[in-house]
C-alpha cells in the first residue's frame, strides 16, 4: 500500500530530468487525443491494405494479456528455484509486484475515464467520465474500458522489469521494448484502444516497472513451498 501511494503521488516528487521526459509524453498524448479518430482511421486503412496484420495482430496482442504477464513471472520463479538463480527469482518478484500495481492503476483510471472503445461506434471517440463507471458491468465486454490500455501497461511493465534486470545483455532491452511496442500497437488494430491509450499505457507500464525494480532492488525474499497429501501452501518472506 505504501508503494501504491508513492506511485500515485510520484508527480509531486518529480525532478528536473523527470519533467523533461514527462512533458513530451504529455504533449504527444494530448496531440494523439485530438487526432485519435484520424489516427485510428489510418491504422484501419493500413490494415485493410496489408492482410498480414489480421493474421499476426490477434497473436501479438496476447503479449500484454494478464495471463501472459503472470506466466512469464512464474517461469522466472520456476527457473530461479530449480537452478538456484537469485536474479531469476528477483525478476519474478518484480514481475508480480509490477502486475499488482499496474492492475490497480488500470482499474482506477478506466473507471474514472470510461472512454468508449473504437469498436463501439465505428471509430467515434467519446469520454463518458465517472458517470458511466458502473455501466461497464452491464455487458460481458465493457465498451467503456479504452483509457488507458491495460494490455500495453502490462506489456511495458514486464518488458521494463526484464530489460532492467538483464541490461548487461544489449539485445534484451531492445527485444523487450520492441515486443512491448508492437503489443501496444496491436491494441489499435484489434479495435480495442485508441493510439493515445497506448501512449499512456506504455508510459505508465515503464514508470511502474522502473519504480518497482529501483525501489526493491535490495529486497531479500524467499519462497517456501510446502506440499501435503491433498493440498499445498507457499510462504513468502521478505525483508528490506
């Protein structure tokens, strides 16, 4: 809860270098929101002309799925336990932390914005605000979940964790951020998000992943699994 509070209040503690990074992101997001309908139309025109997008987009978009993020973290945890690799276990810990924090941020922002998805009204943008907060539960697939892109936050959060943990291998950050970018763009071709949703999602995912890895770099933790005849338990002990 302390970490979550620090995430929400982080703008109050920004340094000069943070401002220099944040201002261009705000400018890009503002411009994207203004021209989101035109940008979306261009995406769809490109997609109609290049049919390979229809084949790869549904696959690529799963890189930002909740199950994918949890699976990647679990794979790091399993490899860390099996091969006694502390860096892998720490990466898993960071991945789970980033997943939880990202999930909370996503839900709060989606409920407050209640922005329509591009697929709702043939590419017409509409922000419903908090007044539509509970309308999102009236359908199995909520049309009010556009802002920000949850898949993009998850993809960029996990990419940032892995990239920072294995930055000594130059190809790792390049690969991670490239896959996260493509996953974000697929949310537009999948008609679920506007381009500005992706920009904000990527920025938040990177910021949360960076916050977690930086703040908990010196955290020591251990996982103790225990299996009985008919059940299993796991204890997590960590210290700062």
